[in-house]
C-alpha cells in the first residue's frame, strides 16, 4: 500500500537517466483486463524507452493480478529502478517520461484518501478503523463495563448507593462516563500509532457528542465529520461512508484553501498567486504549501546549471546566465522541489477562482 515513505523514495530519485511514470485505471466495473492492456500498449507507444516498456509489460503480464482499481508504475532500467503500486482508489490514465518521476497524481491521492481514522462508538465501547488509499483495516476495539438499563421505580441494589432511581441513574452515568473516557484514550493511542490526520465518528448523536466532548482539543480539531451508524456495521458499510464523507469534506476544504490563498495574497500576506509569482518562491525555498489544479500541466524551463525553474523562455537563466532546458510540465518539477524542501502540496479541483489566477498559488514560510 503506497504511503509517505514510498513518496519520499520517489522524490529522492535522481540521475542523468529519464524515468518512466505510468498511471493506469484498471477499475473492473468500467472495463476488462484486455481493454486495459490495449490502452496501456497505446500509451507506451508514445515513449522511446524500450527497456522500460519491456519491464512494464512483464509486470502487467506476470505480476499484476487485476483485482485493484488502478496501478502506478515507475521504471528507470538504466538505474535498475522499478516500483509498482496497485491501488484501491481511482486514477486517471497518465504517462510521463522525463528526468523526474511524475508524482502529482500520487500526491493528490495521498491527500484525498490518506490518513483517515474512523471510530464507531456507543455507551460501552468503540471500534477503530484506519482508512488509507482505499483500504479499510479494523484494529482491536475497546469494550468497557456493561451499561445496565433499568425500569423506573424500585430501590437501587447498587452497592454504595442509597435506594431510588437517582442512585441507579448516577451509577449508570458513572459507567458510561468511564467507558467513554477509556474509549477516547484508546482512540488517541490508535490515532498516534496510525498517523491519523483526519477523523470520522459514527454512532448516535448523543454518543458522538459525548465522545467528542472527552477528546483533547488537538485531536478534536481533526474531526471532519460524523454519521449515524450501528456498532455492528459491516466493513463495507464503514468503507462506503468513509469514502462518501471524505470526498465531500475534501472538496469543501479545497475551495476554502484556494479562497484563503487568494485573500492572503491580495492583502500582501504570506501568499502568492499565479505562475510568475509562485515559481520564484519555489526557487527561493519559501513555499510552505503549494496549491495547484488537479490534472493541470504547464510547460516551462529549467536552468541546467543552477536548476532554477523558469516559467518564461528566456535566452539564458536570469539568475546565473546558464543554459535553459525545456520542461514538459513545470508544475511537476515544482511539486517535487517543494516536497523535497519539506513543504506541503495540495492538489485541488479546478474551479473559476483557481482558473482566474492561472491554476497555481502558494502559502509562503516568510
């Protein structure tokens, strides 16, 4: 399963030899293996890299099991580098052959489908799920003391409490409170161990509210949504709900992010918009968060001497006077650079606001 460590390895790939990047949709509900093989062969005809093409074809013929929704492959035969990642999330067909791996789609997938934690909670305990790149895994849950449901009237038989409904109610509330605290404590350990950065909570309204009230502020801020669901829900039900809510919340977050960047740039704060302003900030290693449109590709140039990225075709590098080489996609180079510099990349759906600023914006470190 592809994760941040795999992305880091791709970002560290360097050398004089080009690398082939392939993203192939293999969703069995949209076609069969023969149709996808034909599409792959058509894509591979666009590149002149016979050894890499052979490596890809061998993998697809003998190792890929066609059970996933997509697959991503990177090959540089000259450096004996080959990586393949079957995926359980949808990908768009894409091929790139250049000196850097094409990581924009994978960055988008990690951002959209990575790092979710799902908690189902009731008055006695909780179930914990990690949801990453389309795969749902349940870990050991928490089961507390049974909650006794009593009828009104009659004396309490709870030791240490006087008779009457109030005594029994107080005891029941204490059990629920203790169970909920234990459920939150176990959840926090689960979140930390699985590097959860987005949280969904399922249950009844009362149980969800109680669980959230017991959460520390830092973890509470990561809750992106909740939903009604019984504790006995199947994995398929939990997965469907997590995907559904995740997509909606992600689109809303993307819109707010673009709007915030545009507003900050207009006020002269630490943000810039437009390729002519963003690329110099990338060269200066000032970008904290790079924002660009999903599937967007823009040609550009790079200096062979100082490796600066340049959106315009100058006669020579304005920074060092070096020779320029063309780039098929300057945004992919910028994404690689920002991630290597320790920044963040957000791939968002292209909307009117993003189009008006040229499809790219950035929040700056300073």
